[in-house]
């Protein structure tokens, strides 16, 4: 059937559907569809952002195209999300957020994920108001995950593992890990999903979950995947220390960040083979810059004064990088600073924000540690007035640890 011959047939179908389409209307709809597709394509285009002129031209073209598409197809939540991204790229966060909220009302999971990422990237600063409330951001991420968005599932799993800006919850993280295994995100290799999920599950207190994690790691470890070997070693260390140490020795060449801390601990304790403290210390001191867990292990030794001289300031510096991934380490540092008021932190505003956030989220021990830090004589973080307010609030809420701290708040 030729193009001209098909038109009466198409018109008949449209009339049967209760629509009257004129040539002008059809042309307008085709143009609107083309603008919508171009808007979406510009958002996904690869651009040399280091070239200022190219980047600016792209941002303007994207904004103009998506604005036109929004005028023509405003009910399409995808266009709202795309225009939100274009506005954000031009510095209009309020306009971007409004569009994301409108798309979220249509249950668009990409809008939900974008809203959370916007909050996580641009809010969360000390003494600056959040344009997106933390509770709204968390709700958006959780809703996107519940609706099956793979990237949201992966993001929620990771944040629940470490905490901030959502309270850490390893049991819930393992739940979402299982969902990620069945619904992996784009851009993450299946083997990387399997390793991450295997590690989380292998650390579970529940026998079945733990075994499932081991089963996920085992074939990858046998195939020579270093981080799978390291995580498997940690999981079987008590049951089979000899094999665990062998796995860690194999893994340290390719994934030192995962292998060095547990291997050094086994060398120090003589588990799975001969005791060798000198080699353990050498491995930790020689660890690469990105082997943050190894730096953490060296920091713990430095704090204890075991194998190396005790130095609290040096220990805190070594513990710092790992604290972004581990709530217990963040809590340890807050307590160390309260007890050692002369030890200073780099980027103090960022650090105290995280401490406040952990306390507001209700992380275990976080509020007591924050109050102790503010009521201490610390050169960077002492704040008696605010510390007393927090202590009074905590005591009113029934926190028994806060009451003794109020003694220093009472005026004589």
C-alpha cells in the first residue's frame, strides 16, 4: 500500500476512535513527538564537559528543546524529568525540583531517584537550609525502589549499608541486595552485583542468608576474582582459617583494599598459619592510597599502641577515610575527639554535619557522642550552649546517658 493510499485507511481508523485529525494537527503532533525525542536524546548525549563552549551550547540547546517539548507534551512525566535536568544544569534548582515533584506525583521513578540524588548532592550542608527535606528525599528513594527502579534499589542498598542520609540498617540492606540480584542496575556488571550482594549476605547472622552469600562468592573466588576471594575468606575465617588465609594471600595482589586488613589481622594473631607481626605491619604501611580498610586497620593499631607507637591524632587521620563507609568508625572518631580535644579534623564542617546527621537519624550512640563532643574542650567543636540544649532534649526524651552531662550545664 502506497503512502497516499494509506491515508484514507488511517483517517478511517482515527474516525472510528472518535478523533478528527486534520493534516495540520497531524503535522503538529509529529513535530511535538520529534521535539520530545530530541529533548530526551540531549539528556543522554555524551558531551565533552571540559570544553566550556561546547558544554554551554549543549546546555542551552537542551534547555530550549526541553522547554518546547514541555509546552507541547507537558503531561509526559519523562519530559518533566528531562526539563528538570536541563534547568538544574543551568543553575535553576528550585525550578528543577518543582518539575521533579510534579513527575513524582505521576509515580515516575526516575524523578524520585533524581530528587534523592539532587538532595544528596546539593543539600546536606552545615548552617544552610535544605531545598529538599531529608525525609522527602528518603521517601522518594524508598518509593522508587519499591516500584522496582533498579538504580534506586542499588542506591538504597548501598546507603543502608553505611548510613547517611538514611539510618544504616544491615538487615534492610540485605533485603534490597536480594532485589538487586534479581533486578541489576544498568551500568553495573552482573559480576559486580554478585560480589556486592554476596558480601552483604555472607555477613548475615541468619544461617540461610549467610550460606546464600557464600554460595554467590564461591564460584567467583574459584575463578580468581580477588574481592570475592577476600569476602569469602572473611565469611569462612572461623570455620576454615587455613583456606581463608590462602584466599586472602591470593586476593591481596588484585584487591588489596578488601584483603589487607583481614590478612594482616590473621598474621598478627597467627590464624591459619604462622604468626608474622612484622609482615602484617609492612603490608598495612605499604597499602595503596585507596586501600581505606587497610588504613583503618593500621589506625586501630596506632590507637592501641600495638606494634607501633600510640598516636591518637595519627590514628584519627588513618580512620577518617573509612568512616564514610562505616557508621561504627564515624562514632568511634566522634568519641575520640571528645576525649582528645587537641586532635583536629580536616574539613571540620563536613565532619560535624555527618555527626549531627547521625544523631538526628537516631543512629545508636550518636546523640550521646555528639553531646559529649560539644560539651568537651575541643578546639574545633566545643559548643556548650548547643550541647546543653541537646542534653536537655535527650534527657527529656528518656535518655539516661544524657542526665549526667547536664551537671556541667547548670549555672551555679
